[in-house]
C-alpha cells in the first residue's frame, strides 16, 4: 500500500473553502419577499388619451423613454423602438416587450 497523496488542483482546492448554501435560492427568495411592491396606478381617461396620441406619433427606430408597471414596481427603459404590435398591444423597446396597457409615461427623445 502506498502513502502517496495526490495534489489537488487549485480550482478544486478553492471550492472546498467556498461558503455552503444548503438552500439554493433561499437568500434570493427572501430578498424578493422584502421588496416593496406598489399597486399599479389607475390612469385617468385624459392621460390614457394622451399616451395613445404619443404612441401613434412613434415609429420604428425612434428613440423613446417609457415608464411601465412590471412585477409590482414601475420600471423605466430607454431605447430604440423595434416594433409596435397594435393587435397584441405590445411596444418593443430595446428588445423588451412592454404591454401598452402597463405604460404610465412615454416620451419621444430627439
């Protein structure tokens, strides 16, 4: 019987000192629970009409900034309009499909 010990490569050696996370994703789930969720604002008929007017002035390749409601919070995105799907009611900006009914602010940038 041989008493020769084989050296562990550096990558595997480093792994043994990494913190152990017994419940994968648990910390992320806790952080998500702690996040403040705000209710979606109800827009007035005048505001809806104004957003509709702005939407009809926007074309593909225009650069716009949109604020919209997603997963309990308002998010802003700025980018080039790649598509306006009036049938599905989706505005695509910078590769993000935004439901038109979730938009609370829309501005064309020049």
